[in-house]
């Protein structure tokens, strides 16, 4: 089978969710609008996540994995997923499954000529503090990027792979993927998706890394934007 979409699933200490991730992905593969596979990226988990990942990948041909030696962070896991993807489209979803793989079909329907489609969690099922911190962080980010996106932290995205692989990464960049696509003169769009409560495992982000970290990353983005190199070749002999 020639796959068209590869879904990246970053995983750090999610042993309680691995089998559910497998079940939801396999269920989605049967109804996906395009032939789809998944790449599980173990981000140096210290629990039994890697053992479970190896088991689920062994049992299904559309599931693969890569594993980091040590924990490198969400942005590194996403970048590694992009680097190891060979399909025309690459998606991303969190292992907590607060979004559902089924909604990738909503994003695929809108893909068209867009370079990135990101989900918008219209009715979030998080705590009040978590929601408030995300709202503040998104407002701060928009003031720096002018990307027009309301929820770049939504863990449900599809990007054209060649665009994704050309993005220069830094820690925290997962919050700036739409802005980085815009820097390449790409087209982006957000689509409302469903959101669910976390069923198992522990959240990896608290108030500090939802506000302070993103603010620091905004200054990094601003520095990069001023120095970002863009060029177009209009003739060649190669």
C-alpha cells in the first residue's frame, strides 16, 4: 500500500495510553480519506511506554516507531517525526487522545491548496486554569506572529511534508508551526475539531510552561523572523 498520510504521535511516559492509541489509530485507518500510517516517537520515556510501543508496532504493518535515548521535548519529537516521514502529508496528534484521529478527515477535507491545516478546539474539556493560560498564551503569540490562529496548541494538524521538513526548528516551535509556514509564503487554515477529557496518564504541561515558556519562545521567533532566509530560483542548469 502506498501511504499518503503519516500521523506523528510523540510519546513521553504514556504507558496507560499506548494500547488505546493503537486501537484508535487502527480504527481510523479503516475510515481515513487517504491511505494512512502512524509513526510513534518515544521521547525517552522512563516508564513501560517503549515496551508497549514495540508490541503494538510489531502487531500492525501501518505502525512504526523511533525512540530517543533521552527525553528531548515535544518539539524535538515532532521534528524527528517530520524528518522520518516519507508520505506527501504528515499529521500530528498527542498520545493523550484529547483529540481524536477521526477528525483528521475534517482536516483532509479542507486541505486543498493549503500547506497546513490545524485543529481548533472549539469546546475544550480542560480545567479553567488550563484554558485561561492557553487563551493568554495564544494572545501573546498572535501579537508577535500575526498568524491569525486562535489555538496553535491544538494537537491535531496536517502539513505538507516538504513544507514541514523545511521548517527550521527550535525548542518550543510546535506552538509556531502556522507562523513558520507563513514565513515560507505558505497558506494555513484552522478547522474546528472535537476535544475530550484526558482519560489516563498525567499532563506534561503546567502553568509555568504554558505562559513563561511561550513568552520566551515568542522572542526567539521574532529573532528568527528578522533573520529568516527566503529565496526563489527562477533558472538552473542542474
